[in-house]
C-alpha cells in the first residue's frame, strides 16, 4: 500500500481530522483527548453503517482490528487503514509484528506505550488536540480534534558538540566519524542510545539516529534530554542512506526523498529506512559508489564525497 490519506470521522458531537502516509502511525498523548472515542466511532460505523449516525470519509476503507480472530481478519485485508486500540491483546506480540511485515495495509495504533517490536518513525507519533476554539470552527457546536506531532525536533542555535553519539555502528558511524573528526561513539543500535546518552558526561552531545525506525525509543530519550540534558541535540533524519540520497552525491529524483509515501510500498518495506537502503543499494550497484550498509566504501570517504554528505546536514549541526 502506498499513498497519503486524509481521514475525517464525525457525528453530531465530535469531528476528527487525520492524515496518514506510512504503514505505521502511532497516536499517543494524555487521557481524555478523544483517542478511544475515535476508535469507537470507526468501529460502530463498521458495524452499523449510515444508521450509526457516524460518517467516515477516506479514499481507503477504515476498519478496526480487535482481539477477536485478528489473524484471520488481517490476512484477508488489503488496502485498508486499520485502527487498533491499546487494549488489543495481540498488539505487543512478535506474531503481530510479523503480520505487519508484508501487509498491504496501513496501521493507526492508539497506545500510550512504546511498541519496541515495531519500527515506526519519530515523525509519525501524534497526539490529538481540541481545535474547536480556532477561528475556523468556533461558530459550530461540536468538538473538533486534529492530529499534531508530539516531537518537533530541531534547533535554531548552531552547536559544537563535544561528542557525537550515533545509533549506527557501520557505514553511518564511519562517515560521521570522518565528518566530526573522530568525536563519534557508536551506541550499537537504537535500544542502546538512551543508556549511552545517560552515561556520557560530556557537556554538549549530538545524538544521530535513524528517525524512520526510532519511534519506540523516542519517548524516554526526549524526556531525558528535556529534563536533564537541554544543551544537547537529537538529530533524527530518516536514515543515513536518506542523507546520502539528499546530498547530491548521486543523481536521485526528488520524489524518492520528498514524496516517499508514493513509492515505499508497505508490502515490501517495513519502514522507510529499508526503502532508502534498497534505493541507494540499487542505484549505486556496479559503480564506484556501490553502497554497503556494513562498511563504508572508499569512494564515500574522499574529501569531495564527505563535503557533499556534510552539506546535507542541517546548518546548525554542520561542522
């Protein structure tokens, strides 16, 4: 499944606006923000249709998957946007994660927990906010809810970090260690980033992670930095491969990186990180820039290549 989908769900009391564009979207946030009600409305519409008094507008069918016969139902679904509530007993199982891989559906998961078995993006973690008092809606007697990103990363201030922590231990680490002149240390995987962040005592740190699959680690890392390490910066590009594709080092159609939702089919790629790796590997096959995730080729280590890759980094963290 590919594409970007606008979803409206409403009855005479409440109105939801959502946008999904990846195979996994997570809705978190505080209690009493309407998350459970959203699931209930879609489920009731699935059961009773127009007689429910609920309208669901979307170019794809929106359905709710609950604990009853979930494997059988999911195996029969194609091209749907599947909503799942955190009370679904299968949600945190390896069996469900395996079922998501290769599925021709999008999943919208409402949960307050981190889902470590699923690779989801830091950019696809949302809360719901009441926008009824905005100028657009305040004349209507209804509760209006929109999605908003929980994590807006970035800095307006240029930093010079004492140490750079990379999630990657292979090609990405090698490249960043050249760019930052030997100041990098590898966490050896996303599950180790939080511990290394806490253990490193340097005053200013730059943490570089693959944002396309770092969602399950984002909550605790973001909270720690907000409370105890405010001078450090988290940089979460889609992936190291995405940086190379954006750098101009090879000729890449803009749509690959700017409209990935139209190309990264959920049947083939569990995350956009996998898609960018496949694109870069295929585009450079049998060339001097042939890419390997496990080891950075010499052609990427030349002064010209490093300059282009570094130029694709945000100016605030560019050495």
